[in-house]
């Protein structure tokens, strides 16, 4: 629930309204505040071709209702900045359309911030830190990740939201080389692998971002992306080996291993599969599904 967020942070006049996933890593998935029970029809419900500007949308009847509901929500959860004396102080920063009755918006956080990345449905979003897209329906607010997890929005819906690009610096959302990942997400994951394993390890010099690729992608589990990476000039041994995690065997034909992209504190990091299970990112059922994919290759 969004309410869980406000119980963990101190609120100031410039309160950061944090609505994140996890992934991935963090945890990205969660439960809605209520009312999200209807599954969408098979038909894709894209927004109208010409979305109103966010300035115009703020002053529509729907925009005013969302702003009033958000004002009420902040007030009821003791998260209302002292300067927000009326609904007029609450502004919508980005409007992305209506999908299956859910209105996708991003609220104005009124403060400078750095950028952070979130991957939802294999699609990369780059946005203000701690201020992700949320969706509204019938007075309730939900995280974009949780609505997708509940199958109330399709991956095509998420892609349309990403491509609307209002208040977002998004990169290439074309399909990548692996089903379920956009090209931008693949590039981003390779970049993170480079940062995490090569910039921190001087002995592995000589490798550039362009020398790294995703060897296998096993999917997203609980918001965490599971994959196997490789890079030009890797010198893995050719020895076959078997690794047992939670009584589940993983068979490898070289020294490479499955890794997990997950949130670690305020940022994201790469974890070994065993560590991801120990930290509770993945369940035994998740591991069994990953092993079935991996061992069949």
C-alpha cells in the first residue's frame, strides 16, 4: 500500500512522495489500498491519441478529482506538508492516459532531486528519485508495479505509459534481444553490470560497456530481474558443475552463474542467486521455475 511508505519516513514541508516498485530490487511488488479486483479485458485500452497537456489536465474535472483525492490521502495519512492548506497546492506533474479505468499520473513533489531507474514489465523508466508514476481509480491510488502484478494493466499498457514520455527521460523502448525486456532495459542492465563488476574491480580492466551482453534472461520474480551475463574476453572454465540452492539443482557448463538485479537500500545491485534466496528476494518456487528454464538450455 502507499500508506506503508508514509509510516517509514519523516514528513517535512518538502516531503518526498515516494512511490516505487521492486524490482525488481526493493521491494517492488506489493498490495494495493483496495478496490483493484477486476481483471482487464483482452482488448488493449490505449489512451486517446491527443492527451491534454498536464497544465490543462490539472484543471479538468478528472484532474481536480485526482488532486482532491490525493490531498485527502496525504491528510489522512499525516503526510500533508504544512503549506498544503487546500487542494489547490496539489499539482499533477505528468499525465499518461487512462487504461482499463486506471488513470496514470505522476504528482509534483516540489523539490530538486536526482534521477533513479525503475524497471516495470521489463521496461526501463528513468525518473525523479522517489517520485514514480502512480495510478488512480475511484478515489484510490496504487503503484504502477502492483497494478501490473495484479494483471490489471498489460505490458502494452506499461509500454504506452513509458512512451508518452511526459516528465520522464525514457530511452529506447523497442523490444530487445530477450522476450520481456525492452532494448533500453537491456542496455541499462549491461551498464549496471559494467559499473558493479568492472569499475569496482581494477583487475578486470579492458572491458567496455559495449563488450557486455545478456546471455540468458529468465524473467522477473517479485520485481527482481534474473539473468546470466557475459562479456567479451571472459575466461570462464569449461568444467561442468552443479550448484544446489534450496534443494534445487542448477547445472552449469562453465564458470558463469545466474545473477539477480535487485534493490539494495536506496540503490540497485547485482546479487548471486544464493544470496538473493537468502535475502528473501526469491522463493523456492521461484528458484524451481528458474532452474527449469536454465537446466533445459
